[in-house]
């Protein structure tokens, strides 16, 4: 969108010759619309980044939960032989 707005502003500036009095109304309208589009784009990008971060965090929490459930389901003999309690402590830090 930015190249389109930039081209429109340049076209308006070229349209005026040195003898004509320059009018700022068309340029102000385009700049205002450009600013509105830019703010809207920033808000949408912020929303998408927050939502994707939350989704990734939830997915990580689900994975860790499944891992802990599998570790807890292992036999006591396995835990005694492999020191998995220390492993779990290191992972949770």
C-alpha cells in the first residue's frame, strides 16, 4: 500500500507547476489515510504476534505436561536406577 500512497503524493506534487498556487487538501487527505492504514497494520501485527506467542506457549505447556505424565508412569525401579528425579528438577528450572 505504501508505494501506492507515495505515488499518489508524488503525482499531486508534479501536477502543480510553479505558477499555480499549491493546495494541501489532497495531500493531507492521502497522508491521513496513509497514517490510518499504518496504525491499523501495526495493531493487526501486534494482535497476531500476541496470539501466536500464546499458542506456542500453550503448546509447550502441553508437551511438558505429557512428558511429566510419562515420567510419572514409569516404574519406581527405573527412577531409582536412572536418577530421573534430578533430571526433572533440571528441566523445570
